[in-house]
């Protein structure tokens, strides 16, 4: 659960997205409900404990006027919240979250006699352009995403050791796309860099995709990225190869989530997951393109 940025002052003016998970993922905080007359989309009905947790979170701003809560969402087995440190503070983020966890843990002990939270928490520093808005939309959309996952479990389950030719890969998404009768590996030279030439490649592959082909690519070159983006945006079927694998609780985000739910996307990773950022090397590019060709041929 811990993800801290080195050399960052957690007392400084900053916005944080916080995730805290219930111990053993016990659904103590609420239950997922579907659409009804008063709700136009899936929603979470808080338990009594969930309501108390919400009150505890709201109290953070009362205790620390320089810290504002911008968003909060109770899920059955975890919570998401966004905290805005509006100015430099004497107390750091870890102390704020620890205080919240202790207060809410005490409530859980009173109610059920058991500890509520797992150790630690996850934070994401929201400093990029539009990152706050995207995270607020993500938090609001969490109940709908959970509803979709529960009703389409096969499209969100990480499948390891999937055999593709001589490869052993991990997949997330619609694995049936591997068996599609027409698959095309998208290969565009890095020398294709003018907009006219890129548009020509996009037109070529989009025609194939609209005629039923599944496009397969790691989307490495500029033109390959443009082709796969155009196909994705047109709601066509794609298989995307990734350099990085999937962590145990990984799930697709943003538009990829909906694409998986609709069965039009498969993500394929030939190598294990790693947390550190890395530069993709030429030999890895060649291997990913080889894998794309293998997928297209089976």
C-alpha cells in the first residue's frame, strides 16, 4: 500500500489522492447497489460504520483548517479521498492519515471488536495538468466501475501463463480476441514522421479494422501510436502489448476500463510487473513486435 515520493516534503502545499484498504478486504463499509428510481447509476449504501468513517474524514478539515477535503468515496472494502494542503503545515500527511485511521479504528473496535484498516496507505501527488479533475472523476465513478467488474469478471481478471506460440504471457481483457480469425500486426517504421505519412498509415489500418480485423501492436513508433489510438477511439477491437506486467491488484483505468468491459480490448504483457520507471530498449521493441506478429498469426 505504501507509495511515497523521495525528496518530497509532505508538509508543503500540495494535493493528495489517498486510498486506505480494510484489513483482509472485508466489506465492512458499505454494499454496492444497482440503478433504481433515485439513482441513475450504481451506488454505495454505507453501513453504519461507513457513515461514521465519512464523518471522521470530514472532521479532518475541522481539526486542520489549512487542509481541505476535495472528494471522498466509501467503497465496501476501501476508501478514496483527496486532501488539499492549502499552505505549508506543521503536520505531515502521514500524521493526518494516521490520526484518521486511529479514530476510525476505535469506532470499528467499539462496533465489532476487530481492527478495521490494513497497515499503511497509498498516496498519489496530484500535480500534473488535469490530474485533479481526472482523479475526482475516478473517485465518483468507482461504484459504476465495481458494478461492471462484478458483472464482467472475466474481462478484469489477470490471467497468467497464457500460452501464445512459444510465449508465456499475462493478459487482462477479452482473451477471446486471441482467437479472432483476422488479426493484423500494426508495423510502422519510425522513419514515418510527417503528418501526411502518418495519416496514410492510419487510413490503411483503420480500413482493415472497420472490415473486422483486430489490430495488434505495442504502439512503439509515432505512426503505430496514431493507428492504435484511432482504432481505440473508434471503438474497434485492439490487442495492446505492454512492456510492464500487472501487479496482483492491477486493473485498467480510464477509457481502457470501459473498453475491457465492452470486450473490445486485450492487454498483453510478456514480462513481470515492476514498480520502477524504465526506458524500453531496442531488443525489447523487437521482441514486442515479434510477439505482435505471433499473435496475429495464430
